[in-house]
């Protein structure tokens, strides 16, 4: 008879040990199931199976420990039980209604058929609502910490309760609650690998979701395709300023910039370090490395947040590159987060090292009122504010709207959750309709109006918080000198393919509307550490 214990197993408790020990010593016939009925099983367990779920996730609030560290704890834990203990990693497959069935099949596959769990030879130990999946398959369930399935009340702290106590304790190793409930097998691993400090860092990070992403609304397939499409252009823009040695790319997405740099003969002796906070993108980077897509073998990827701490050692990097990243820090974090990010990059560079930052930028005079003409004949003007939860349906609806109607939707959605209210007024001048608003808000719309595939995600982001001079001032305050090749410019392709004929910007001078140039779209800012 097997005991199957499914769970993420970030931490093991003293209660779990004593509970399993009592089952092993006394036999199954002395225990009731989760419904309070006799278990109907006799004899003693022959082995314990730990199904470690989300085994392919790590370095997130929900899954701080990588699988191998969880397995080390379980192995030591099992050795003290004096019964064979088997550990199987069960990768995350999303919200799967038959996840229990998947787990059973995965164990059978990974054990090469040696362990085939059935309701006849296996009892499941579970105290969360996951037990319902196994009960549905006919398995008997031992309740462990659960003492009332109707109220889901637990008579003793769950492992995750201990994790959360560690996350918010000033000195977690001296915390009485932790000392009382955490099993020594887990304590040893958490101390040795400084997991407590990592967990505290992850829980403090307000920018990142529980599963390790900046936003839950981004379609990463679309995002990756967009990043790869312009990777060559971004690399050529930056190649002349890269210094050989230790080269880092923060917010490396799927590693496209590093892949191109690896092909550059000038950097054949360099080491490359990619930093990516998104779990999904980090895993793609690792897979590309496994696939042999990087011609330089000295390529290393890490899943880190470069805001809350240093991504690299102090005074260690010759070149740091970031692209389309800093505006996300302002958008999903705060102004203080962005300022800390800038200071962190300065700390990481050697003297003479460079930070190459390519990103969006606000227009000069962003608070100036302008008149924005928008085409209302290039699509539908019907129901621009229609509520559609499905991303594909929303994208289709937005694509059918005219430029003018799409602005109306943008004005309502833009940073609504962040409390921003886009102020505008419609006005008629010489028989033609215009939108009166700030140049900065106009640029926000123009820069985002065609991003219909990721509209919900884009509505959280601001592009126009600092103009180029403000950026340079903040960099200099942090200690950087600005390379003279730094520049802000308007992307001609965007003008010709997205703006011209659909929008125009004017200002009022002497009661006449005067055409204004297109706003800057991009900055190329190179900070040098003196």
C-alpha cells in the first residue's frame, strides 16, 4: 500500500512527520478518512510517494524553491521515517480539472511503470480542496491537518502558513512559530541555501504576481513575436557601444539580443548574462540554451527582479543593456522603484562601463495643450466601450473601430486601475472635429492605439512620464555621465505606417491651428560610469 502526498512541498512540518510516523507504526486500520468514516484499508504502508507539483516553477512567491531543493528536504525527511520514499516532480499544466489523473499518470510514466497508483493500492494524504479530485477518482483520503471538510478548518498550521510567517518575520530563524512547526529537514535546507531571505524578498516585491509575472493580462506569444521581429534592429542600434567582458541584458525576454551579440566576433571572449523576471520568458531562454541557439557557451540566465536588488555584483559589469523595460518599472511599480533601478545599474558597472537603455520617451512640453485630429471614417464608431472579457473578441472589436472611436475607448481604459483620468474635450474648429488634450496624453494614445492584441496589458503602462531631458537629469543625479551619442527620435516607420492619415497634431497660435511635429517615440540613452 502506498501513501501518496500531492503538494508543492515548499516546506515540511513537524506535524506531517508525526502524522506519517503514526500511520507507519499503527497501520491504516486505525485511521478514519476525510469524511470521518473508517478508511477500509488494513496493513501498513510499504512506501510514501511525494508528488511535488509545480516542479518546473521556482523563484516566485507561490513557488520560491526549485524542485531540487524541495527534493533534498523530502529525501532527508523520508530517511527519518524508515520507509522507502519516492519523489516525483509534477510540472505545472495550468488549471486542469483532471489534474489528479495527470499526476497519477505522470508517476507511472516517470517510474517506468513500476508504480501504478490505483484506489486499491494507494491512499492519498491531502488537506486542501485538491483532495476532491482524488476522491472523484475513487481514492480514499486521509485528512492530515484538516478536521472539518465542511468548513475547511485545519487543527494545526499548514506548511504554507509557516512559509508566510517566515516571509514577514524580522528574524525568521528565531521566530517561535517557525521553530515549533518547521521540520528540521526543511530548516536545514532553508538555512543552508538562504531560502528565508529569498522568500522575504519575493514577498516584498509588489511588482510581481504570485506566479512571477509583471502582468496577468499579457499574451506572451504576441509579445515574444514582437520582440523577435525587432531584435536585429535593436542590436544594430546598440552594437557600437557594447564593451567586451561581462555583458548583461536586463529584461532579456527570450534572449534575442544576447543571441545576436554572441555572433559578433568582437565578443567571442565575453560572458553574457540574461536577467528576466517573467517565469514564462525565463523558461523560454533556458530552452533556447538547451537547443544550442547561442553560439557562445558562456551564456547564463537568471530569474531576478533588478529593482528590489542588484542583478549583478557591484562593479562587475562592462556593459548592461535594457530595452523596453524602464517604462514597465514606472508602470507596474513606482517612481521610487525606477529611481532605485537606475541607482542599481550604476552600482553594478565597472568604472568606464556603460548602461545602454533603449525605451519609449515622453515628448518635450508634454503638458502643453494641443488639438488632435483623428480619422473617424477608417472604421466603425459604434459602441466603442463594449465590454468583452475574451482577449480575442476584444482585439477584433478594437480593430474594427475608427481611430477616433479607439481614442474614446483608450481615454476610458488608460491606467484606470491606477487611478489616472485622461482629461480631454471635443471641439469643433472651422467645421472639423478635434480633441483638446495634453501633448503627453496624445502621445500615450498614438503610441498604443495599434496594440489591440494586448490591449488590457497595455492600458496599465505609461510611456510619457519623463522627456529626454528629464531622463538625462535623473541619470546624472545617480552618477552617470551621458554619452554624446544619446538621442531621442521619432520612429519614421511608426509615422508612415500608423499615424500619417489617421491623426494630426496642432497647436493654437493667434487663433489659428498650426501643425506640430510628431512626438518623439524612442530614446537611445547611454550612461557611462566615470
